[in-house]
C-alpha cells in the first residue's frame, strides 16, 4: 500500500492503492507513518498513485467501527498526521487528482501542498453523517481561515485547484509538483530543518524570538559565507 523511493535528496512516498483511490487502512496508516519517520532525506514528497491523491479512510473499516473503536481509529490517524507535521524532513504533498476527507487532513499536516490543475478537494464526511477526525478540525481553520473552513466542512462541496489556491489550501498550482520538492532539496538541509521548526513553533512570541536568535547563531557558526 505504501511504496518509497529516493533520488536527488527527496524521499518519494506513494500511497499505492489506486483501485481504492488510495484509501487507507490501519496497516496503511502505520506504514505511512513509518515511511515518513524513517526518511533521512531533507525532503519527503507524498503522492498518490493513479488518478487520486487519497480518499481518506477505507470506508469498509469505518463501517465496522462503533462508539468504542471509532475514537481509537481517529487517534491513529491523528498520530500519523502529527508524525508528518513534526518530521525532521520538509514534507510536500503533491496533489494530482482527488483529495477527500482524511486525504485532505493528511495534506493539511504537510508543510507544503502543491497541486496540479487536476486536483480537487472536499471534506466530504458531512455527506455521510461523519467528519474528518485526523486533526482536520484543528488544522483546516488554521490553514484557510475560519470562514472557508466552515464552508468546506459544513457543505462537503468539491473545490478545484484554483479555488484551493485562492483560499490558501494549496501554495501553488503547477504541472509537476515533484519538481518543487526537488528544488527545495537543493537548499541547505540544516536550514530547511531549522526553518520548518521555527515556522511550526506555537510558543509565545517572546520565546519564539529567543529560539529564532539561537537557531540563527547556530547556522551562522556553521555557514560557509564569503566575508
């Protein structure tokens, strides 16, 4: 279900279950977390095989959940999203096709979301009497703002790449998202890691500034700068 390959400083992680639009089982979620966590490349590129990025959770699994087992399944998805969010590598979601429900939530956990013009997005859980519980209700308003988050979550409507770009759900719409990942890997690897950590820091601003200054000092000490 999850395949990996590496080239040019990029670990390519593929959700490889195209017949089910790359829907994730428990084992698939565990394998995805391991693939991201084990990467020692500066950039991880997350993609889906076939014509979809990810349809989210496998509905056969969801159909078997009950009030006792559903929270544990939600926590598993949350842990995987957190693994992506806190990975040492910069994680780029390359979205070429449909992202639905949990697929949107995994993309939200990535550091960059790069789409093609074939990408579409929907928080479709509401149409099934559910909602995405892999951290999406926390991340979606943080990424797109409360108004657009409410619209997406409450309507379940599908938005195309241009509208996703307008609301900030994706950073760019390009022909080849992987090229963006490769270009990122050309930058200084230590600086990439520092910048990800600094930009993800949610401590009080005064603490962030101190950490920023200390991190800058460490980078300057090791930098090869012509003086």
